[in-house]
């Protein structure tokens, strides 16, 4: 683990507006910036309520797919270039916001994803970038990374650049009220996983630890409430803040084994990212216990239970997820058991995340985690 004197850089949007009703100020902000041709990147569900943005002159790309791939990205870029926008607005969950980041830097650049993927290769934006999340999960609204699936390899391609940082993030918890209980549960666990994995990472930093523990505590306090009553505005606001804190954690520290093991579930078997993280979360938290026992105990306490060994961690974290109504068996999501070895190999190759897990995980150890998760 790192020490308090290690240099750390934190990047956040110049403007963050948080709270119920803040989305109503988007049109005025665009007018203040002289923006007249916004391009909205969204999904089919959120396009149906695009009026919440109160914009009458926007071009809309409403075909963002879950776990978007390179084809989906190229469609969005082509639509943006046809509309010659002066701003790109991400309106939706992490998929829409990640796609919006990439559209903003690729539009008019003459470049493709493979030209800019990896760290610090994206060109400066020629358009403004606005992020408006409608779920409380990814925290993508305040981050500099985007993930796109390459259909040729079925791997996620990560792109990171300060040019993909939004000019303004508008986090209005009221936009999350329509999220159904199952999605609320899954995205809430995703937000928590961002915080917990950063908190226990080999790159953990005391500055980020504060955000990570507060985000985890908020999930422990509010997630079950929001699942039981989607109209609980206080709970929705608490989860939106937790997702924001998770997004802050992703920039300087990022995730570790939990996300590495969840990615094949999405790319190979089309399991939603939040569900994939929930299925893996208890197992990785328990697997890491011996490497970071004190921090793991704090996480468990924030989630409402005590644990002083790996078995107790697995039991308590699994019970927390099941209390949200989540089926915690991989088998229930159509994952064939004979694919687990290939998934383990694929997850083990995601070194950008696994190299910073608090303990090394071999392919056989990852396979054991998948087998345990398969049974639930």
C-alpha cells in the first residue's frame, strides 16, 4: 500500500452540479457557453424521456447498447459528424457516458478507437462535453476513462485521457427514480465495488481512501432502502453521491481483481456490468482478506456485518447482495460451466487491473473463484 506522501493527481470536471432538480439548469448552462448544436448520446430507455433535458434543438443518437462495442461507437461518431455539433451530452448510464467521451474526442479528428486507445493518446476535443447520469453506478460522469468491447477479440479496450473529462457533470438523483429494483441493486454494488477495489488496491492512497470509505458507507446505508422504495429520494441521492465518490476513486487508483473477473461475464455472456460485479464482489473481497484484513473489516462493517476471516467475509458479503434480491449464482445467468477455464485465462490477462490487486491471483485461483460463484 502507498503512503501519504506519494504524489497523486486528481482530475474532476470544472463544474459539478449535484442535487434534485439540477438537470433543469442544463439549457441555461449551454446558452451561457454559446452552445447551439448539442448532440445527445443515449439509450432507448432514456431517449423516451429526453424531454427531462429541456433541449429543443439537439440531435439525438439513441442507440447506445449495453456493453457498447466498436460498431456501436462508430455508428455514434458517424451520426455526430453528420450533425456537426458543438457539444456532446452523455445521458444515461455508464455505457452512454463512456460512448459520449469517445465521440467527443473522435468527432472530426479523422482517428479511430485503435488510434487513441490506451493512456493519454486521445486528441484534444473540438466540442464541449456534458455528462448527465441516470443511474447511480459507474461514476463515469466524473472520470477520464471509457471502455468499449472489441468484437474481434471480445476484450474491453480501455481509453484514458484528460481530454475525455467533462466540462460539467449534472448529477440529479431524481433521474434515477425510475430505475427498477434489480438494476438499482446491481448498479449500487458496482458503485461500491469501485470504492472497495480502490480502497484495497496496491495503489491505494489516503486521499482516495476517504472517498472510498464514504462511498461504501453510503451504499451500506442507502442501497437496500432504494431497492425497497424507488421513490425514496434521500436514498437515491445517497447512492448518486456514492457513485460520484466511486468515480473519483477510479481516476487516480482504479479497480482491481473484482472488475477484471467481471469483464468476461459481460463480453462473453452479455451479463450487465452491475450484475457481473455483484456476482464476483463477495468472492474477491474474501480472497483478498488476508492481504488487507484491516481494510476488509472496515468494508464489512460499513455493509452492516462483522468478519474476522475470509469465510465470514464471503458469507456476509454474499448475504448483503442476496438481501438486495440478486441471484448470486453464475449458473442462473446462462454462463456455461465449461467456459469457466477460458474466462479465467481471459481475466488473468487483464494486467492493467490485476497487477494492482492486493494479492496475486493465478489462473487456477481465478478459476476457483468462478467455480464458487457459479454455485452461488
